[in-house]
C-alpha cells in the first residue's frame, strides 16, 4: 500500500475517535475534499505554468523560502503536523471554530484538521509561498491577521527556520485568543549536528528546548511538554502546548 493510499486510513482512524464514520455522508465529507485537494496539488506540481505565489521579501523573517518550496513532493502531512495537531485535538476544552497552521506547505494539514472537527471556514494556513486559496502568503513575524483572531495555532518546526524567534513568538501570542491554545514543536539536535540551512540560529542559540520555549512564551501557560534526550549523531522532537490566560 502506497503512502498516498495509506494516509487516508490513518486519518479515518483518528477521526473515528471523535466523529464516527457511520454514514455515507460523513465518509464523503472527509473523502471529497481530500480528492479535490489532491487534484489541485497534481495540477500545481505537474501542469501549472506559473509558480506558487511567494512572499516578496524572503530576506526578512523566515529563512530558506526556496528550500521550503522545493519540498512540495508528496501529498501527505509530515510528522511535525501530525504530532502538533493530534496533541491539540486531545485537549478537552479546545474550541474548534478557528485554527491557524503555520508553514503547512500544502493542503492535507488543513483537510486533516477539518476531519478532526475544526470548522472548515475557520481554518487558515500561513506560509511564505502558496498554491492554495486556503493558505495565505505572508511571514509569521508579521502576520496579516487581527489581534486575538484564532482559537488555536499550531507551529511545527517553523521556529527552526527563523533568526528572530522572539518576534515570531510575540506574533503568535498576539493573534491567539485568550483561552486559546498554541502547539509548537521543533527538531532537537545533538551538539555535533551540522546545520545545512543558511541564515538560521545554530548551536546554543537554536530554539529546541522547553526552557527556551518557556522563555519565548513567557506570557502563556504551558499545559504540556515533551523534550527528548538526544545522543551524539541523533535527533529528537520537542513539543509543547501553551494556553493564553483569560483576563482576570
């Protein structure tokens, strides 16, 4: 079974825990957007004569825009989105009227969120390039959204592509609704890791620990956190959930 064939099965299993697929209608609500999105993906990657719309100033904010754009190779979410989204979905009082996905690259992440119960009209993506009407073009250091716009935000690994993570963290906090949740994750690398991306933070300045995340999101309350111990030559994944306090 190919990855493309196998992944909808994984989605169905996840959805079944919250919205049982007991009727033909609910099955179609999940399957039809997936297939439409896949056709759009195929058109863009194989047939489109125009490149994806890209952020005008790639030297500001998120680094390696070209590297990210070249990653459009398969129609399935990465672990970075699966883990962050499933952690968010496990929070009992998480409101599902609006969700921002930072750096989604393509649409499966948005469709997976819809299948897990988020309102379709409330789901937005933000990336430095986009081929989709559901993914806005922009930079996470200066988001084109009003204050307190989203009930939830997921940020999978994108802080690793920033040289100003404090600015990005402040923007996430600004657009997050009081009482809302932010899930953030990134790779944690060993001290001997050789960074191949240009312009990103390295060494002890690289954001990859819970202590560093707690400092960046000092105005939020951490409600969950996982940080692996990484041996030389290896890597792991740090992930944390934060909640923006409501006014007293």
